[in-house]
C-alpha cells in the first residue's frame, strides 16, 4: 500500500473522529448538576421515592452533587490533555489518539506548567508568535497578545484547580472514603457559596502521596474516649480515622468547566483545520479562546505553516 493511500485513509478517519466529539457535553452536565443543586426541592421531590426520603437528605444529596461535579471536571480536564498529548508529533493517527496510557496523561498534566509558553500554546495547535516578531500593525499584535495571554491563563487556572481538588475526585471515584453524611450530621447545613469536601484517611501524613498540597487533616469531631485514649498509637500505626478537607465554590467549578470547554473546542477546531489543510493552502484560520462569555472564541488568520 502506498504511503499516500494510508495518509488519505487516516485523514478521513481523523475528520470522522473529530466531528463526532461534543466538547459541550461535560459543561452542560456540570451546569445541570448546579441546576439540581439550586432547585433541590423541585427536582428531588420527583425522584426521591422509597427507599429515599427528603427528610434530612438535603445535605448529603447536595454534597453528592458537588463531588460529582468535581469528578466531572477532572474527567473533562483529562480528556483535554489526553487529546493534546496524543496529537503531538509529526503525524496524527487514530491509533495513537484512542490507545494511550492514562499514566502518561497524568504525568503530562503534572509537568505541563513547567513547559514553555510556546510548548503550551502549540499543544492547542495555535501558532506561537515570538515577542521579537515584526507585526504589520500594532492592532494585530495587540489582538494576538491578548488572546495568547488569555489562553495561557486558562491553562494555568485549569491546572491549579485540578491540583487542588484531584485527591477528592480520586476518592469519590473509587468510593468508600467520602463521608456524605459526615460526622453523623454534626456539621451545619450547606449555606452560602463555600462547600466543604471531605475524604477519610488514616495513614500518617508523611506517607500520603499528596504531600506538598495544601491540606487540612483533622480528627473527627467528638471522638469516643476509647479513641482519644490511644490516639497517638493509632496514628503511628496508620489506624487513626481522620478527615482531609478542602472548600470549593460551585461557581469556581462552573468557571473552570467553561475554560476547559473553550480550550477543548479550540483544540478540536484547530486539529480539523490542520487535518483538512493541503500543501496548496496559503493561510489557515486558528481558533483562540476569548475572555468574552458572549463571544467565547476568536479566529486569526496565519500564513500556513506545517507543524
């Protein structure tokens, strides 16, 4: 088989794959969970039949929705970076995109903030223009600079959010460590913008894999005297039941979801542009995220250059 035939077939498969992606879904799903969170009584009055009862269930259900939204945004972020990682290099292929190592994606995300601005921008198939480039006019330079800086800020916010809350996503995903009815209902009801996230733990802090992350580990409220009397020994043996806690705002989840949607959509669009291009093309239109929620994307035209 000629290389040209293989390239043509692969191109068609890439376009089929990219056209089938729906970057909006996870954003819509997270917004749906926020709607359920806000309209708790209306929504759950229709679905909470036996063995469920709404009496006393408001807090654990709202906590569950918050955990689920954080889990969804973590998956959203991993989707984005998996596509970024597996579309790098000289050639694109369906096999590389679909069959990848999850561990490599995690390492890629973790190390991404250490990459140069050029590497970060080009991972989204956005052309990087160096600072010393001589622009035809100041307006075009200003437009590009604003869009580039906003793109880098989006990446930074997404990575920071993931670093702060990923441990709760991991525990929620695998189960058994999330206290939905935390501390026997001893804590106050969910009010205001800030929502606590909890995760049970027992290992000594220096043995935890999340060292270096700001944490708030504490012994459960009102421990039994049988526990307090030997708390030090329990701790040394990795058997002292404690909680790790962080606070999240649902609006922050929504904001990061929107930023992820913007970057995912730009990557998908720019990959399609690159895939459909030919050697005869003089220019290409590259999609950028925009700091305008009414017009979240902007295009710029470049002289075409193969990556």
